[in-house]
């Protein structure tokens, strides 16, 4: 009887002990609505990378991963609802994939001690970790993008843009307005004329904007668009015979979705990027083997190597590497969100690490720190070849203008800190 009681006691203790928990990566996805064409491949790439880690490596540090999705439809209110509904599930980091949702979640995630990664979007001044303790936007931000475009055009014009006209066609939202101040500062610095051309959501009607561009005759057009707005803009640019090689989109205006509809007319269109293009990387062999061929793909398995699939995969890789960093810092495999924040703040991405992950030369090396949550802000340029239906990287990942971007970040983050009574964190 004594032995039986002991067995029952042990069994009861085992039942009471918590099971090995998953490392949870909530996905605020949008597979429906006007921006679904961009949201789907990103969500697929994000989920597939973690599925691969589970199947190939047994998770991260011996702990399996899970990716619960909540559909936002790219709607800010729904995005906040998704966050509130998921945050009790142990999520380590949130990636809202929306500037509007990001702005609403910055105070919430900070209060809840949960980090948020807004990779290449969101509030640009969140790069200042001294103020924004739980928001990270590495490896580059919207103001880096604006500066990267101008630096590229300077190089194309022998270092001189004086007398040139540059127009910004932008999604008339918090997202699209992000680069305006930066481009205004850069126009003063380099002597070019800057024009703003807003496009209202969702951007299906742009004839008046492109008639304005035809009248103004800018030398270059930069675009901050998303969804159907991009493909409409590319087609309208072709209709007025604007030279595609002088048309440069931000990274959210540089996917296959944005150019295929215009056919040969889109040939030569350019877009900024902070990561590699195509599927010629070893990691995709493992995605094929462990995810697609195994019937575990989040989608149809036909998006591998596309721009936005790669971006989702890249976001997942950076999250996984932050987990490994947090596990090393805290000496535990089952980290929590607060420990994940520490891992993100100590993240170091080197070319050696990228190569070991099967992503050689896929993106720039960068470091994150307490005061710098945005990395080094290196930006590359890609170009569309309509004949082969492929994007090619036509520049190195190059530094942006910290003399312009840095003070703008300091000014905006200081205003936010004063408004919200935030004491410096670092």
C-alpha cells in the first residue's frame, strides 16, 4: 500500500508540473482584405521558418515553437483586438505588419513588458531604445529608406541633385507620411525640389495624381505605397511614359505583386530593400524538404523566393536568433517575453551567422543595443526584369545619412518621451 501511495503521489506531482511550453510567436496576419496579396506571403514565410525549425532542429534550444495567427485585415482596431486576445498566450514578440497597429501597440506592449518588432515599418523614432524600451525596428526604417533612395540618386547623378525635381507618391496614412520630413530635410541639403503627391486608401484611382506628375515633370518619383496602390501606380506611370528606371519604391512597393500586372511596361522599375531576393539560398532547400514536401506549409508552397515570403522568413529568422541570444543570457530554454526583449536588445547579426543559417549575403550585418533598437540602417536597391520576371539586387547594402536621420529620430523620440513622461532607459 505504501508503494502504491508513493506511485500515486509521484503521478500527481507529474500531472501538476507544467509541460514543456512552446516558444510562441503570434502572427498578426492579414489573409483577407485589400492588402491580402502582401499579407499572405509574409505570413507564410514567417510560419514556415518556425515549422522548419521544429521539424529539422526540434525547435529552438530544445523547445518547440508555435505560431498562432489572428486575422487583422490590415485594420488597426482589429489589430489591437488581436493583440489583446493573444497576449495571454505567452507570446514572445509581436510583429503587427502595419504602421497604424504599431502606433496603437507601442504603449500597450511597453506596459505589458512584451517586445514588438516592426521590421522596416512603424514609428521610425522607435529606433531610439532610450525612449522606446520594447519596440525594435531593425535592420532599417522608413527614414533610412528615404535617405537610401536619395543616396542612390546622388550616385546616379555624380553626387549632385541640384535643380532636380523629386516627387513622393505616398499612401495617405501614417505609413505613407513617414518619409516626408526626411525628404524635406534632404531636399534642403542637396538642393533638389521636392513635391508631395498623396494617394488615398486603397489607391485604385490615381489618374489625377499621375496627370499632375506629367505636368510637373519630376526627374524621379519615389513611392511609399502598399497593396493595390502599387500596381496601379506602376501602370499609371507606364501610361504617361514615365521612365521606369527613374521610379523607385520603398520595400513595401517592391514585390512581384506590384509589377506583374503591368507586364513588360514595368521593366526597369526599382525598389529599396534590406534583405536578399530570389530563392538561391540553402535555407530554401530545407524549407522545401521539411515543410513543403512534408505537407506542412502555411500556404500553397508556391511563394518561396518571392519578395514578401522572404521578408516573412527573414523576420522569423531574426526572432529565432533573438530567442537563442535570450537563452544564452538567461541560461534557460523556456524564455518569457521580458527575457525575449533582452535577447532582441543584445542581438548581433554577422555574415558568418547568416551563412551558417543558410542565408549567406541575404542581408546586412548589424548590431542592436540599449540605445539603438534599429540596427545600422543599411539599404540596398533592387530592379525588376520583366522578361525573366525576377528582381535583382543592383547595389550593395549601403549606409544612410545619419547626419539627417539621427537628429530627426532624436527630436521625435524626445517629444514622445516628454508627452508620455518617459525617463531614459539606457
